[in-house]
């Protein structure tokens, strides 16, 4: 499990073949072994000491089930699992079971399989909240296939709409002895991280790496190597991690103004505690830690 990035891992059997089996879904929604992940606004329910996700039974959620509020996630630990949408405009329920917490916090304390489950639930709930209408004809859209898509209610359109995932590259650039990190104005003082940005239409991942690094720092890169990926449901990104080698001796210049600063750092500097490194739940931190530990990643 420790080889997975936080929120990643195939811990949920998504059971795609069951999403359009209405009879199976109806039965699973009422089954005593099914479990429900409540999402209040954008927070998920957990208990402390030890930290664990609260998975509720059907009888416990009866007063909170509304039309189109339950979405099939798959099989978790062999049991059907559903996300339960609860409006953030009401007081948080289920206080006798635990507390609703932000996903960034949960990623630091939950077991890997539970972090994966709640990230899936939160992402699906938030997508439904923003995809109320068909983008093609403007008609209303309703949950479809167990909540894993939505369908336009205009019979002349009937378009099926699938959850959006935004691919973004994140890359640790090095020249062998140093790595390139940048910071944004909005971050805590002294925190630096790897270079990242969204993939544009018609662009390969490698091309996105080259473009983003040059736009943000004026450094050209080569020898691009894939490392791993991380779902980042804030709200719907997929981070694709890379290593790359600097291919020129250009001076750092903040070409597009997205960064407040960018600098080269040695391993010794990173280990000294200055700068502050990315949070441990992020793939950015995993890339940095990997580079510190292995001198041949460039």
C-alpha cells in the first residue's frame, strides 16, 4: 500500500458492468451489507483514535436519502458502497458517529484504501453538483448509470455526460546536483514545490512538461521520464508526475508570471529544512523525496 500515492490505488472494485443494471442497484441500495459514505458539502465523515472512515448502514441514513442523492462507487471490501450527498447548508449530521473533515486532512491520517474511497466519493458528489444541465442543448440532466454519468432529459438530445477529469503535469527538473522548485504568492512563506500545470488541448504530456517548465522558469528540459500519477479531487485533477533534466544553462526567468519565485536547490539545502517542502500527501513531495534519495534520477 505504501507504494501508492495518497488517494490512489485500485482499492474499490468499480464494477462498471453493474452501473446500468437497475435491478442489481435497487437491491444493493436496500441490502443490509451495503455501506454509505456521507459527503456533507465537500467534507467526509471520520472517527478519531484511530482515524477511520465512517461507513454507514442503510438504516442509519434513511432520513437523509433524497431523490438523486445516492451514487454507486463500486465494491469496497466486498460490499456495495455508495456516496450519499448531504447539503452543506444544513447542520452536519451523524455527530454521534464522528466528525466531517476536509479531504486534505484525511489524506494524512486515513488508511490508503479509505483515503481512496472518500476521494472517489467526494469527487463524484461535487461533479454532480456542478453538472446540472446539458452542455449541448441546455436542458436539465439527471444522474444515470448509478450516478457515474448524467443524462440529458431532452429526448431529442439524450446526451450522456461523464465526469470530467483535468490532466495536469507535475515535474521535478534537475541538473544532477540541483533541482528546480518554484513558489506562488498565495503559499505559506518559504514553501517551494515542483513545477506543474494543466495539459492543453492537442498536447501530449511530454509537450506539456516542456511548455510549462519553460513558461514558468525559462528552463528547457529533456530526458523526460514518467514517475506516477495521483488523483487530486480539488475538485477534479489528475496529476501526472515526471522527472526531467535541464537542457540549457539559461537564467531563471518567470516568463508567464504564474510563480512569485523559482530557484535551484541542492539536496543538502532541501534536507536542512529551508525551503519548506510540499505537503506529504502530494505527489510533488514524493517526487522531491525520490530525488533526494536517489542521485541518478536526472
